C-alpha cells in the first residue's frame, strides 16, 4: 500500500472564515486602520495637540495648516483627534482586559467550586448588578475623583458582573462533564484542572464576551469624559472633545461631528468584527459558511448528467426486470450523490447510490462506520445539514414523485408523516424537558388536526403498541426516567405516530443490549406484518440483517458494492468486502474461530481512488481493479456486485 502525503486540514482557516463574512472583514480592516493610526501617532508630523493659538480659533476643516480645522482655543483638531483616539482606545481596551480577567476569574472559581463559594461570590456580583450601571460608574468616579485612570477602574468594575455571570454559566455546564471527572481521577489538583480543563473550554466565551464589550466600554469611557469625569483638560480623548464641541454645536459643528464620527466608526467596526469573531469561534459554524443549516439540504443537480452510466442503476439484472420490481416500490433511489464541501475539499459521502424499497419490504443498508449510511438516509428527505452538505445529483422517488423536485413545505409534510425516522440515540433526539406523552402528542398534532385529549389517547395507544408496560402512567414520564430500551421504543412510537408508509431506521438497536435488541426487532417485524409498513434498516450488524431484512445493500466508501436478497448475500457473498464483513461477526460457541478484522482503513471520501475503493484492503485485488470505475454488475436473481473479480457464487 502506498502512503499518500497528508492533505492539508480541510477546515477553513479562521482568516478565511472571517474573509467570507464581508461585514466582519470590513470591521476588521477599519479597526486595524484605526489601531495602526493610533500606534504611529507619536511619529506623525503633528503639532502639539495641547498648543493653543487664540488667533486661529474655530478654523473650519481644510484650512491652511489645519486639515480638520481648530477648536475654540485654536488647537489643531487633527492632532487632538489622533491623540484622543489613542487615549480612548487604550482606556477602552485596558478596561475590557481588566474586566475580562477579574470577571472570568470570579466566574470560573464560583462555577467550579459551587456551593458556598459560589453563593458568596454571586451574591456579591448581584449587589454590583443591582445598581443602575452607569450610575454606579459615576458614583465610583465621584468617590475616587475625576481622572482618566479612575474612569478606567469604574468602567472595568461595572463590567465585571457581565463576565462573571457569563463565564460562571459556561463553567457550571462543563464542570460535571466526564473529561473533568477523568482529570480529577487522574490525580490533578484544582488549579491544574482549572487551567488545563476548564479554562480552554471557556476561553472562546471569554473572547466572544470581550469582543462584544470593547466597543461598549469605549463608549462608556467617552460618556464619562463627556460629563467631565474622565480625561481632564487639556488632555484630549474622544469623549472630552465631544463634550467641548457640544457647547459650540450651532456655530462650529465640526468640533463635535469629528470626534463623534470617530467614536461611531470605532465602535461600529469593533462590533462588526466582534460578531465575526463570535461566528468563527462557534464550533458549529467552523466547518461551513456563516449560516444556519437550511431546512432542506441544498440541491444542486446542475453537474449531474442523469441516472449514471449503464450498470450502476440496474441492480436487478435486466433493465426490464428492474422496472417491474420498482414499479410498485414505495421508495426508489437513483444515483444519489451527496457531497460535503469543506474548504477546498469535496467529501463525496454518497457517490451514486441506487436501490429501492418495495411495499411491506425491509431493506438493510450495511457497512462499516463512515461508509455513508447515515448520510444516505438523511439525504432521502433532505435532512443533511446544509452547509456543508449538498445533494449533487440523483433522484429519490417516494411513491413515484421526486422528493428533490418538491417544495420545502411538501417535504416537511412528508417528514414524520408518510416517512418517519428512527435514530440511533433516543436520549439525544427526545426533548429532556417534556414528558414522552407530550412529545408524542406534538408529533401527532404536527400532522393531524386533533384535540390534545384525542392525541394523548393515541399517544398512550402508541406506547402500548411498542410494548411499554403500563403506558397510561409511562406517558407522564420524562426521557431520563426511562431505560435505554424504553426510550428507543418511544422513538419508534414517535415514528409510528402518523402511520408512516416508510420507516427509515438508522442503527436503532446499536446502543441496546441483545435482549432489548431482540424485542425491538420483533416489534418492527410485527409492525410490518400488521401495518404493511416498509422499512429501510441501517445497521453495521449482519446478525440483525438476517433477523429482519428481506434484501440487503452493502455500502463501502459511499457506494453500494453488493446488493441482493438477505439469503443471497449472507450465504453467497460475492464481494470480498461483504465476505470479510460477514466473517467479522462473532458466533456463539465458535470460540476457536478467529475473528478476521479487515486490515487497513476505508479511504477518505475526499480522496477516493480511481478504481475499486476497496482494492487496497483486498487480497484479490489486481491491476485492473485500480484502472477505472467499476459498475454494479448483475449476477442474476437480483443479486449484483461491484467487483471484477467476485467471489464464486453458487446459486441454488
Ligand atoms: P455511517 O455509514 O457510519 O453512517 P456517515 O453517513 O455518517 O457514515 O458518514 C459518511 C461520511 O460523511 C463520513 O466520511 C463522514 O465523515 C462524512 N460526514 C458526515 N456528516 C458530515 C458533515 N456534517 N460534515 C462533513 N462530513 C460529514
Ligand atoms: Mg451512521
């Protein structure tokens, strides 16, 4: 096996993400410009900002030698503006750092230790917050005496509670998480846990809070100076300049308009930049553009050239046979392609998948973790998060209509109605704050106009149907009061709420123990018999497949590599991958049999090989396997394989 050089990380860099947000980029550029100006002010050929010149009072902008004019004492406005901006920036940023440091320290310590420490610290913070907060700042300056440093302290102190409250909230949220417990178990002391486990996790929140308060603090400093409590004459800062200009606003507007404009530009640019920084630091936004996921996956089939090249669609042997089998199918998927675009990389998570699910049929989708099963399932009703997901091609025919041609509202009506999902982890899909009965009622009422009472009765009926003991009482339970198996059954009940024709179950039994798994499988089999429901059952377990599926499709690296009835595939696997997957299943009583793990790892879907994706892990691979795309070839009787050197198949 050749080792390819590691590709660059696919996640766009922070700078790139910032550049994508035009407003934030504009803010960054303007803010950087102001900072640079403030930094180089001492070296600029400016006159002394405090030098008075009564002969040249109140000159308008663009006067000779005074680009921005002069003030009521004849001082050069440009010089005062630049020096003043420097002072305002320094005070605002220092106050912000000061507040961030002490506020975060208080927040982390009280959140981490909890109990009495938390109580005392937070009540102290509450006391500070109980005063109207600009009044408090005024009171502090009044007590300390006017002056720039005292204004800085006052602004910092009144802002400490914002940091303390925010950071305490985040800390409380992570202090009981497993990684903190495990750090404690490994013998780390409080200080090391605070510094190495807690701090890195709250850092983004500190930075975000800071980025949104710096602008605010500059405004507050300007406010205090405006009232004469900050910078003292003759020192200029933006607020005191504005205060002096106010007295002459009718005769010399530029005296107040110029510092006012500078405050506006500065605060605006900082806030825009702050928003951008917040978006970048939010990990859910890191992988894609700066937007919320759309309600329906983005569909862009412009590069798709129709149902792909001969072969891949014809899973049932002859095209004619395929038509017959698919005519009555509830779900028919043709050449489905779903991609994730991350930076410069395109991850082809689903690369041309075709299959159908007949009425009252259960089709299994099997494959290793990461082979694209979940993305396939989610694509069917446009549930893949976009960005970064895009449906780049294919058709999903639900009862003869292309889902991707439907309007968003139509798709929404199908979800949970005619087609329902059951997910792997019922604890994370059930709402923790509502009783399961209420959640079932919500699911029922999303699609039917029935009264709450009727819906509640139906909810109890559903719980009975999925064999929850004592359903009348259990409907009042919250998810955390149920066992894992019961929660999964609630998940199934929810999927059944509106008598779906198709259930898409994504590893519904993976988190369960074998006895509960057996009950769930039996339940699903009963549902099929009694209600004629069709099921697309996703699993990585061939044992489960043999219990419930009529047909099975084996997925590898985003493609179906083998397809057939459960018996064909389990007894006569044609693809070497299928064979090895089946060999991985341990069997009771066969202790001597060595479990054959498949060597190597599946290929990355952003860098798929030209030919067979499994070739590098296959002991039958030849040069021809790597030469070009390989079609899904029929073997007869609906059995098909994507392999040019399939295992020997003996059909009965
Ligand atoms: P599985 O077969 O285990 O269900 P998935 O369908 O979840 O696998 O994933 C298939 C591929 O798609 C994986 O390589 C995974 O990394 C990628 N993938 C899934 N979701 C996302 C996402 N939101 N962003 C980027 N890549 C994703
Ligand atoms: Mg999955």
